C-alpha cells in the first residue's frame, strides 16, 4: 500500500519496472513506453498511438490545462483505495483492469486520512484486508465492480473512492482528471484510530521505513 515514486532515466526505469510486478509506470514518455508495450504497441492503431492521441492537453478550470497520463502495469499491480477531488476518466488501451468504486456518500465509511496526513486522500480501509473490529463501517459489498478491457472507458465523479488491480497485462491505461468545483472534504479518520490500525493489525500503511 506504500507508494514510492521514482523519477529516473529510461534504462533505470525499465530495470525497476521489470524487476518487481508491484511497480507501475505513470506518465512515461515515448522512449520507455515503446519498450514496455506488447508487440504491435507501436503500430498506427496500437495502444501507444491511441495513448498519444488521448494525452493531448485538454481545457481545464479557469483556462488551465489538464493533461491525461499513461499508466503501464504488470498483472497483480494495485492502486490503493483512495479518492480524487476531480472527476476521473480511465480508458483501457491494452490488458484488463478490475476497479472497485465507492459512492462519495460512502466515503466516511472508508476512513480516509485527513488533509494534515501525508497519506491524504488515501483510505485506511483495505478491500483485501477488511477489519470489522476496528473499521466496522467499511463494507466491500457497497462497491461497484467494473472490468475494463481494451477499448473500454470508465468515468466516476469527484470523491468516488476507487481500488484498481491489473488482472491481465501488460496493462496500458490512459487516465484523466477534471477539476470543476472544490468538493466538501470528508470526515477524516481520527489519529488514534490510524495509529491503532497501523500498529495492531496486518501491516503499516503509512509509517515506518519505505516498503510495500
């Protein structure tokens, strides 16, 4: 659940990505993407060409530019449960992803980290490790389940929490967020609960030395 970001050159990035299936490439340039995509990915109508066309700058709030990003991942790679302040779109160019979505009205039941925490916008609840004792309001069955295959496009409104897993790969997705209004922030999980969950159950999510 811990995310460690790397900003590297092409060869080093390829080494990191290929050495461990938990790593993902987000916003990679043409040099790295053409080496990561499946055979035929560089074709005129292949996923890279589609991604290139979709990642052109798009108009945003107050004349600002919102830019899409490309995400490349192995089978089993996970995006931890979190929410975004803007509306989101995700197009699947290659591979298959499973998405669990929770309505913004259910956000408090996911126990989100508060704005003063460095895990802000992530959630303390874990869909794969539910904790009915410490997190009794969390309910996996409240989620919508989507399967995105090549050519599919998913949209969800601001503050809809999502948990994403790559189930067939190499997966190539194009994501875009659009900020229109500033949503009301959810009720954050109290610090004592965060500490209790991170120190008494499964594994730490946001404390200790970097790791997964």
